[in-house]
C-alpha cells in the first residue's frame, strides 16, 4: 500500500475514534461535546493535562481501550507521514544517484544542449532509437518535470556554454553534440567549446539567422540546421508537390505503425578499408546482401541520382540509401 493511502486511512480512523468516544464520554461522564472532544484529543496525543478525566468505572475502562486504539492509530499515521516525506526524499535521491552513475559511464552518446521545443523533439527521437543521451539546460524546472515522468531521463542543470557542464556530460567520450539553445551566439560558443574539448566530436547546431550558419560552420559545426528554412521549404514543397510528399509520409507512417518497420534515408561514407571500393553497384551486391536501396551517390562535386548498376564505388563516396534500420545497419557493416 502506498504511503498516501496509509495516511488517508489513519486520519479517517482517528477521526472516527475521536468522534465515537467523545459521544460515549458525553453520555457516561456528563461532559459537553467540546469537553469530550478536548479530553479525547488530549488523551490520543499523549498530552494528558489531567484537568478532565473519567470518574466512572465504565469511563475509565473505555479510556484504556481508547488509549490502546487511538495511540496505535496515531503512531501508524505518523509513520505513514514519515514514510511519505522521508521515503520520498530518499527515493528521489536514489534516482538522482543512479542517473549520475549512468552519465558517468556513458560512451558514444549524444549531448543535447538546450531542452526547449526543438531539444525535446531531438531527445524523443534519440529515445525512440534506443540511443544514449544527456540533456543540458539551465531551466531546472522543465528538466525535473521530465525526470519525474521518465526515470531513465539523463540531464544536467547548467549553462552549456560553460565547459564544466560539457565535461560533466562526458563530452570526451561522446559521439555527437546537438546544440539547440535559444540564441545563435550561444550555439556558436558551444560549438567552439565542444570542438576544443573533443576534436572528433560530430556537432550539429541550430541557427536562426543566415549569417549565423556561416559562423557556426567556421566554428567547427559539421552540420547547421535552420528550423525556419526547413519549415519554409517543407511548406513550399507541400504546396507545389503535395502528392509526392504525402505519398512518402504515408508510406513511411504505414511501415511504422502497421508493420513496425522504421524506414529511413541514411548517408553512409565509404571508408578506405571497405571491400566494395573499385566495384560496381552490381558487383558489390549491396541490394542482395543488405536489402537497402541506393537512391544516390555523391562523388566529390557530382551527385548521381538513382545511379545505374555500372557506377563504380570509390573511397570517400557518399552513399544515400533507403531502407529499414536493420538493412541500413547491414549496409554500414559492408561499407
């Protein structure tokens, strides 16, 4: 039984005991209602002033019973209160300790700076993909509220422009950092700091202004995203080509919700030790071995859309593939 339920039961029983015995004492001892309640409360609280006490044998016998049941119920209720406050504190403390230990042992995880509207969407997507993450934000209220709903939520309260919070998030072992704080200047500063702390870190940053996109790239961001630009392009595409986008969205939604398949488009870079270097698409047997579909290949400054089977794969080619998560993972293993 939860502590709050114990408290409710204890208070109800105490109320019934006090009222019941007060009415009985009124009849037996001839007291007024106020005098009887006063005696009952003084007795059950173990104060026992002695200014009112039963004089009849029946009254004294009932007082003994009242003390036994009343004090026991009072102690039960106080214990429930203690369990609620002290137990709740230690439960919350233990959850915080566990979260700190999780963060301390993270590797190849994602650091999300800023837990606003965009940061929240990013964290939800990482969570759905089963990836480890740490959210950093100076607003403790929204972080704690999310932690109450999700005990596995990892967060650090602090300003991500300060190195100590990035270090606390184990930036040295992180795979990527996503900066979505409110101002472009802070995103530039976070990008500079994160690249200094971990030169191999993959950084994706949000930019509101066009001029900030160039500054973020100069600061070391690997990718810069403008929510307004993406939103504008999406609206324009929906207006100009509604059928195509509706088909893609519907197709991927059906795959997700009816067949539990996560379809996605992924960019994969061919590394120098890959066994498919020098082979054509046909010879590489990518489709046969992985099941993924190649929809484009970027070769230096050329982009081949829907490449033919005779296209030769080379080092540092960027392959754009479409398929399920498992198929794309298999393709990455090949590459």
